[in-house]
C-alpha cells in the first residue's frame, strides 16, 4: 500500500484544535464547567475540578512571589500524585516552561539537565535531590510539590500563546548527553486532543494512571488527556498488578495505560479476569509482543490497543478503537498526524501540530533531526516502519542506538561512558537483548584490563549505581577478549546482540 492512500481515523480537514489552541486554555474551559465533578483521586484523597483550578491558581500566586516570569524554567519531579498534577498545571497556567525530570536520576544525570535548562525553581519530592541541587546551583529555589498559598495577587493565568514553549523534556539522540525537546502549548494540545478523539475518551471515563508523570506517556497522554476530556483519574505512585486489578471494581476504572512490562506482569496475575470490565487498555512506549497481545485476547477477551509515540511528537499512530487491533502493529496515523516512510531506509518521518519545535539551544541537533521537502518540515523519528497488507504500520527496527527496557530509554553510550572508568575494565559496550519481562534488557560486554580479573555483575552494578539511574544498570555481563568493531573502530552493537 502507498502511504498517500493510507487511511486515517479522521480526515485531516476534521482535525480542528479547540479554540485557544493552547493546552491550558482548552483544559481550563472544560474544567470550569460542572465544577463539582471529581477530577483526581490519590492516596491522600480526591479533588474536584473547582478545587483543582483553585489550587493551581494559589500555587501560581506563590510562584509569582518567588519572582518568576513567563518563560522561566521550573524543574518538577515527584511521584504520581495530585500534588504533582497541581504543580505541573499551575506552572503551565502561569506560562512557565516545565522541565520534568525522572526521579530515578543520579546527581550527574540531574546536573546535566540543570546546567542545560537553567531552571530558577525546583519543586521536587526526592530526599537527596535538595542537597544535590544546592551543590549544583545554589541560586535555584528548592521546595517540595505540596500545596502552597500566597496572600499576594494571583498572576494573570492562561495567557499563553499556542506557540509558547510549555515543556522541555530531556531525551537523547545517538550521541552526546540528553537534549531538551521543546514542546509548545499547541503541540501538547494536539497530542492530547488526537488520542481523545481516536479513543473516544469522554468525561465518563476513569483512568488508572500509575505511570510516572515525568515522561510523555504518563504526562502527555494520561494527565493531559484527563484534563482535556474532563474525565477522572486514579493517580498511583507506581505499578502493582494487584492494585490495578482491585481498583477496577472498587474504584470504577474504565481505562488503563501501560508499558508492555506491566501487561506482562498483569497477565500472570491469578485475578486477571477482573480486567474484562475495562472499556480500554492501551499499551505503548515499547513494542507489545504479538504473543502477549494474543494471550490477552484469548484468556481475558481484551484486545489491548497498541499505539506508538515519542517524546518529541507526543502520539503518532494507533490501532483503531473500532475494528481490528492487529497484534505486532501500531495501526494508523492519529488525527492531525501525517507520516511518510523515507524511500530506501523506511525511516518514519512525521509532520503535524503535535511535532515539537526543536531542541533547547541545539540548532545542530535540529538540522539533523528534521528534513524538509518543498511543502513541509518532517521530523525524523529514527524508527523504521513498514505497512502490512491491511495498511497497519509495523515498527520493524530502529536507526538510533536505543535500548528500551520496561518503557524506559537507555542510551548505550551513556552506560559505556560510566563503566569504562572502572579500573578493571579495558573496553566495554552495552546493548539491548530481548527479554520477556523488560522487552529489552541492558547487557554489558566487557574486556578486562590486562592481568585483571573481570569484575562481577554485582561489582559492575554497584560501581555504576552512583552515576546511573538503576534501570540503566546491566542485568547481565559477558566477558570477552575483544569487541567487534568496524574499520573505523566503531563498536558493532548489532553483532554483540547476535553473539
Ligand atoms: C525498574 N527497574 C528496571 C526498570 N524499572 N530495570 C530495567 N528497566 C526498567 N524499566 C529496576 C529497579 O530499579 C530494580 O533494580 C529492579 O529493576 C526491580 O524493580 P521493580 O520494583 O520490579 O520495578 P518497578 O518499580 O515495578 O518498575 C517497573 C515498571 C517501571 C513499572 C515497568 O519501569 C515503569 O514505570 N516503566 C514505565 C516507564 C515509562 O513511563 N515510560 C514512558 C516513556 P534494583 O533492585 O537494582 O534497584 S515515554 C515514551 O516512551 C513515548 C513517548 C511513548 O511512546 O510512550
Ligand atoms: P521516547 O524517546 O522515550 O519518547 O521513546 C520513543 C520511542 O519509543 C520511539 O521512537 C520508539 O522507538 C519507541 N516506541 C514507542 N511506542 C512504541 C511501540 N508501540 N512499538 C515500538 N516502539 C515504540
């Protein structure tokens, strides 16, 4: 099938963004109606639409007393709670640029983000981070994400323009340290609006949201989608299969969004039949094995809906809500999203109001990541695609050197660079190998230093733990005499994987 004839859920002309074309404008318009409706539940209680809007404006007033102005960066990181949702939305309504950061980061990972994005304030809930941030840049005002009030005047809220930057999310390319993808208010709105339409997400829905809110899956889809649709969500600090299943009936959950590792753990739970009651179960962030998809269908009677997205583009492609959700594929382009497959390589290129503006302070990275034809600018995803005979998109590989473990991205170079500093390691290269639980898992191939014993897996993990978030640490070590390299000396990771 030719991509020009490729079906879309909804024709291009019907994809109209809500009037203000800003995420905050559209969400506030929804939440201002029916103000007593519950919006979020978490371990501390619940909050209605009205209370949520009030708390975000109080917090915005407090942020103003710190001297912040529109366009300033604010680092936010915490567990998936109402407090975090309020902090995020307060900052966006004020016109600040939110820099969400993975709470598992170690000091040097955090330091890179802070030096690059230069936030003025950090709202964080992780013990040691306050001390770390203080030593990285003592000028940053640090506090937690709990409710804040100020007697001062509430700043003008919701005055942002569609093109104003709203988020800087750090994500890496093939080389170098993570880059900040800048997403505008319009990008975020388009990202949430397209899935709301495609998945028929209404205010009657209730989402079980236990994904972290510092990545696009939990934040750009789960949190923003809930606010935009005016539905409700149960916010949980982490994933536990038992709790998801128990909540379905006791908390009247209708939707679950997760990464494949979560579905893998759910299907093994003896009470998995409870999932039957769900209106919609969505999987993304990594490939959902076709066998797992089929097992859910056969054993539970649920067709998990697999979709495909990226930090830089929010959501791109989704299996249909109605009709066949085809195992091993990600489906058709979402409303408003245009895709093409590059001739020859098959790389997936994308264009649409959801596609980010560029990388923060990195024009060099922008020129590599976009390609233009006579009409449009296309973002190069680094993923390789193919259409099957029914026109469903299949992700068949990646051009980029990326390991996706349990939905978290691991850049091999980042891990290599830390492990190579171990005194008993002469050479090292990590690669992702298939894993039933994690999708891919990090494996390190090491060449020990001359006359040294190879360090054990535990030693290597302990050594790496100071500088790398725990999910980046190798789960296995292979000792070898030499790493496979090409004529230019570059390690051939694909060959390692096949060894
Ligand atoms: C935890 N560990 C991991 C991972 N998570 N190791 C490898 N990969 C992981 N993803 C480590 C822990 O640090 C611990 O190691 C050991 O594994 C066991 O931890 P466990 O308690 O079993 O893990 P968990 O806390 O239950 O976490 C598993 C998880 C979590 C729930 C699957 O990884 C998760 O929430 N993943 C979702 C990430 C996500 O939201 N991605 C979206 C990116 P130790 O004992 O050494 O400490 S956005 C994106 O990709 C795009 C936009 C998209 O399309 O969505
Ligand atoms: P991130 O950089 O964290 O935004 O991760 C985006 C990457 O995750 C994409 O470029 C894909 O490689 C991968 N990804 C997301 N969803 C899927 C999916 N359903 N199937 C395969 N890969 C996926």
